[in-house]
C-alpha cells in the first residue's frame, strides 16, 4: 500500500489534490506573514543541543530560513550558512510539487468535460 501511494501512478481524489495545493501555498505565505524574529527565542528543539549540549549542522536552520524569507541575509548567515544552499533547493522542490498538483488538477478537470 505504501509503495503504491508513493508511486507516480497512484490516483487520488480531486479533494485531496486541492488540500495539497492549499498546503503548498499556505506554508510559504505563513512564513512571510510571521514576524522575522518569530523563531529566534525559546527552547531549542534540536536533540543534539538538548542531549549533548553541542550544535549540529542543522542548528539555526529554521531561524536562518525565516531571516532569508524576510531578506535579512546578514542575520541568516550568522544562524546557519547552509541555509543559503539548502533553501533554494527546497524552494525548487516545493514549487515542483505545487506544479505537479496543479497539473494533476488540470487533467482531472479536463477529463470531466
């Protein structure tokens, strides 16, 4: 069943596809709407920090992404330098998933006519 879901041939309903599209649009919009320092304060959730008191390569990534989304590149660089490499790749993947769902919806609507 799991293999079938993740295959390219898996067909799901129009409602599920609409939920995916709304999710793919809502997450970036919510990151833009939130204030730039939303994730800057509070308890660390990284297991490396909590258990070993050492930062891992992913530490500060969420904060760096938030600052990059708000065009505060100097602060983003201080939090995590890898965000400048990973965020464009994630954005490209996110956009490809969104386009895939939109094309799927278009095909579903075209076939119903």
